[in-house]
């Protein structure tokens, strides 16, 4: 399975990591490690993740909940590819990333 990450999602992860580092040195690296683990799981078994309930569109949009941090890796599932469209906080701005699906 090929995994592509949108630039906007990469920036979201980097910004969140910087915020966590401001909270405690090294915590940002732990956040990025959690993201790396999530993307590895998505690459190996994309169908194990549930569809995003709040999305009502035609695309196959799924979510991977991070194990330690309150974030989702939101991705679109295609036959031979997973496209990460957002690294989204679970309690902020639901579906803000919809315009990225175009």
C-alpha cells in the first residue's frame, strides 16, 4: 500500500510537535513517533481503521486514533493508496480538512 501525506497534514504534525516540545522537552518527538507508528499501521492494514462517522461524502475516509495523544490521522482510502489529509485534534474544528479532498 502506498502512503501519501499532504503537505498540510505534515505541517499540522510539525506544529503540534512544536507545541508539545514547549510543554516538555522531548514530548514533541514522542508525538512524532506516535504519528510514525500510526502511518506504519495505515500502510500495512488500512482497512482495519473505521470510517469517519462525521463524514457523509462519497469517499472512503477513515481515521486512526493516536495511542497517546488526542489526535486523529485522517486518511482517504483508495484501492492502492492511502492519502493522509489531516493530523487533526479530536476536540477542535471537526471536518475543517474537507476542502483538501478536491
